[in-house]
């Protein structure tokens, strides 16, 4: 019967992954720039810890293993001066469910969501019944929000509670904020008494090793989310964490634990044990992260340089593994080919070349913005770090970029 159920489509990220796999099953070559999944394996010691922990079959507390929370607190203090009391850490099967549960803890709220931003924030806010205030950005602003954008947004407020979702290095743009920009946003957030959810899941993959945590600028009311999915290459293990602020209202923390207890119960116990190894030894982790950054930086710059030289405008990435190329310079040519939306752009590119991208419409843009997200993850990690060479080790990156450039050049 119609009208009984909530309207919610499968997330665009997971959908492109399924579609790409279907084409591959039909023996078609797909260059997988659609789904944002790390190609790196977790460090050997972490893999070993997971293998050895299968007998840990008991549930943990909802908040997660207490020793692990201590390791995480020490790790983030050392890594990016982020101060969090282990008692204020929530561990869950992925940060995605934590983001959702934070939103669910509010009865009514205005949720400020930058555009572009990750595909799941707006659907989650809608499922939680909140009012969304979109904060638009431009290419020239490097797709970043600022205090002015936020003030404009506050004019649309309907509720007492305000939640701002920040994400940097960003998905889909790969860009970060300068310290001054963070200070400005913190100032305005504080003056508006906003809760800021700072999604820093790509923080460790900042290409200059210089990630700054928002909680340092707005410790009063920032919840930071992170996890193992990106820097540790373990998205399918489903491990995420939220760092609550120091004087969190007891009833808010209770609501978060309550919702967790009524939904996921706890993160998988063996994964929590493996996570202890990942967070225990900062120096080992650092080598592993440096190795990934070295490769990601080379590939990201290769992609942005080549696209820019064909007037597909894109900012060189500063972290994570995404770029957000803007095809609007080629608008007339694309229109003549019957392509007027980002969805059509990605559909035709996939059909005609086998290159999968995700349209900007999935990230909060109007349909006719000819922009798309490219996840530069279609490569295999080399056996030896120092041996990495784009031409030899990432043929699909080279082929994919070449195919996009040739396709756009076609009259
Ligand atoms: N935030 C962003 C920006 C992401 O790209 C992802 C992708 N998985 C998530 C949150 C959720 O990650 P996870 O649930 O795997 O921790
Ligand atoms: N974060 C990844 C992406 O944006 C995929 C995983 C997900 O959406 O849960 O492609």
C-alpha cells in the first residue's frame, strides 16, 4: 500500500558500488571512481589481531571496550592534539550510525548542511525528522562554508536546537579548512550556541600531515566522529567512534547510549580488539599512514593536473581520496550531446567509457550543475612503498583519466 512507508532510496555511494559490480559481472571493464573505498589493507599487525580474536564472542558495553577508548584518547592527543576523556568516547559499528544517532537524539532541530557534502547527511537528517538548512558554496570558495554562509542560514531557523555538520578533509571535494577559517566558523557557531558535528574521518589522510581538529577551536560543543574505515582501510569491518565534548549534558549522553543500546548494542567484539592494535602503537600507525599519503598525494595531483589541463576545473586535493571536477566549461558541447544534468553526465560517461563517477546531485547540488565526484581509489597498493610508480602501479587511474578527457573532447 502506498503512503505507509518512509521514502528513502538506497544511498548513492552503495548503489554505484552495486552497479559497477553488475557491469563487471557482465565482463565489462569498469574504472571504479564511483565508490569511496580505500584500496589499502589494514596493517599486518591489525589483521593478525583480528584473526586471533575470533573467540571473543561476548558483547561489550554499548560505549565500547574501556581499554580501547583509552588507547584512542591517547592516540588522538598525540596525533592532532585532540583532548577527549575516554569516558566520553562512544564506539559503534561505523561512524555513520553514530552520526544518525546524534541526530536522532534531538526532538526537533535545524541541521545546517554544507553543499556539497557527503551523501548521507541530508537523508539521515530527514529520517530523524529535522529541518535542513543547506549552506551553498562555490568553486571559487573552494566548496568551503564561512561565517557569512552560516549567518545567512540562521535566518531560516525554525527550532531552538541548531546542529552544524562539518567535514574535512571533505567528501566529495578533498579539501580542508585553514586554521583561520576554523576559528571563524567556531566563533559563529559559539555565538549561535550550535552543536557542531565535526566529521574528521579523513583527518589522518590529510596530505600535508596537518589535520587540525575542530574541537580545539570550539571545545564547548563539538562532537568529533572518526573511525577505521578510511585511514585503516577497513570500511567493511564497521568500526567508528564519536568523541563527545567535556561537559556534555548528562541527558544528551544518556540519549546517545540509550539509542545505541536499542539499535546496534555494540561494535563487533573482535573488531574492537583489532582496533586496539591499530590505536596502540602511534609510531607504527604513523609509518603506515605516511606511506598511504605519499601514494594518495601523487595520484590525487596526477588526476587534478590532467583534468585541469583539459579545462575540467578541479582543486588539487588536500586530503582523503576524492576530487570534485566541474565540467561546466564544456557545457555547450555536453548540452548538444543531450547532457544537461550531472546524473546524465555520469550515466553517459559510464555507458560510453566504463568510467564510474558520482553526480553532484547526490551531494546536494541542483540537477543541472555539471559537477561530479571522482574517488581516486582504483589502484592496488604496491608491495614496497618506495617502488610506487603511477604508470606501473595505477594503470586504471591513468586509463580512467584519459577516458574522461577523450570523452569530453569528443564533439
Ligand atoms: N563520513 C564521511 C564523509 C564518509 O565518507 C563516510 C564513508 N563511509 C562516513 C562518514 C561513514 O563511515 P563509516 O560508517 O564507515 O565510519
Ligand atoms: N563513504 C564512501 C563514499 O562516500 C562509501 C561508504 C558509505 O557511503 O557508507 O563513497
